[in-house]
C-alpha cells in the first residue's frame, strides 16, 4: 500500500521533528499486514491553495492507494495576520505569503474548504486513491489563544468537507487539544508538543505518528 502525505512543513519535517520519520520507525518495528510505503509530499509554508498547484506533480505521479491531506495552520496564519495589529512580524508574514507562496489574499475558512474540495476533485479525477483529511494541529499550543480559536474554524471545515465528500477524517486537532489540556509538566516556555508553537517537538511528532499508525491499522 502506497500512502502519500500531502502537507506543509509539519509533513516535510525539516523544521522541528518529523512525524513521518517517527511513523516510519513505528511501522518498521511492527510491520503492517501487506506492508506500507510512506511518501513525503510536504513543503514548508504551503496552504491548501499551494497544495492544489502541485498535486499532479507531487502526488498523482506516485500512483498512491491513499492520500493524506494535512494542512491548515498556514491558511489560518494568512487570515490571522490580516486581522491583527500590523506588527513587523505580521507584516513580514504577509510579505512572505505574497512573494514566496503566491497567496495574494487571506485563505479564509471558506476559501480553505473550497481548496480542499478542489484537491479532492483533482485526486479523484486523476487517481483511484482514497483520501483522508486531517484537522490542523495547533497554531500556538495555548488553548485560550486567539489563533487557536481561529484555527477551530478551519478544523470545522475539514469535518464538513470530509463528510460531504465521503473522505476519511483523522482528527489530529482533538488529540492535540486533549494533550494541551494536560500541561502541568510543561516547560517554562509553555511548549511541549511543539518547539515554537507550530512546528513539532519530538513529543508532538510521536503523538502525530501514533495517530497515523493507529489509522493505518484500520485499513
């Protein structure tokens, strides 16, 4: 079974820990019946719109049996920075998405949902793969942060599209929210599952890998 993981920097695994590397280790230690090939199609900074632009080259060419779409934090970021005070950091993010990623306006929850629908339509037209949609993990690792409340809107869209388009749903956000609620042993920075509020720490990568391993066992 060939499974392509399509996503952003969390999937690429260059910034912070790699959940795909951790998942590969889990699969190697306890091989799945029939075997599985894990293919990394992650690219840092991508939104759902960027995934749609490269899906044919980076996914269809692998002739996958399953495609796992795990994206949303950058989409939320494009919306968040435009609805926040124009600090240097926020303006830098706007510039990055404009110049580096070709995102000229915010990927609102509505545009995000439409982008997922476009991805699904392309995959179904060009492959026979089944599709799993993942809710985004965290935008700050703080349950009461405004960014987390905004990210909830994107997670809700994932659930809606998964049901509407008959895709599997992998609720990574629910697992992160449960883990973030148990923070008594968190370090002074407040980060435990991530190294900076977004990119995964070893603990976060292991959490995501475990979720995907359990999902693979159901196939």
